[in-house]
C-alpha cells in the first residue's frame, strides 16, 4: 500500500486541471454577453508573453514582478546582451510562472528592423508536448 503524505508528489502525466484567463482583446461572448476567456495552452502562452513584456514596478502591489528587458533593448546588440536577455527571461518565467518548465530560449536578431525575434520553448505541467511562444522584442521610442 502506498503512503500518501505531503512529501510525495504527483507523477501522473495527465492534466487534471484546466487553466483559464480573460481575453485581453476584450471580445464579447455572443451567448453570455461577457468577456471571452482563453483556456489551457493559450492562457499560459499569454501569461508568458505578459511576464516577459512587463517591466519592474509596472504592476500595482507587485514591484518585483517583471523582466527588465526594456533597458537592454536600447543597448547595441552583442552576444553578451543576448546572454543577459536570456537570463532575465529565464528568471522571470521560473520565478513567476509555476505552471511551466522552461526548455529553451533562442533569438533571431534582425538588425535592419531593430528588433529581436524571441522563441521560448517550455513544457506545461501535465503535458508531454513542448509549447512554443514567439514574441518580438523591439524598442518603442
């Protein structure tokens, strides 16, 4: 007989929980006239993008939440800046998104258009397939 206490963790590959979030486009649900929701993979993808694009002191009552990559986007892109960007993205995802396990971060720089294409690969808890999020990091000024 197995012993179940607070020291044991669930090793099942089945996802027993669904994740929901508000649709930030604020589309209207035609049936309920409420704001649309996004579920599971789409909700987590949006959460990861929002974490990366959030700066420190931007969210009320949570000044430590953010990645701080906007300051690095104004630096000339060198391999060291790429390493710093990866490290900041890794830190914010591992600290503030417990539903994912980070796998890989890669950049495809486009110096002619002054932007970076950032590909983030991660696994969602309870899922065996990797998920990819692609976002553009670019200066706004």
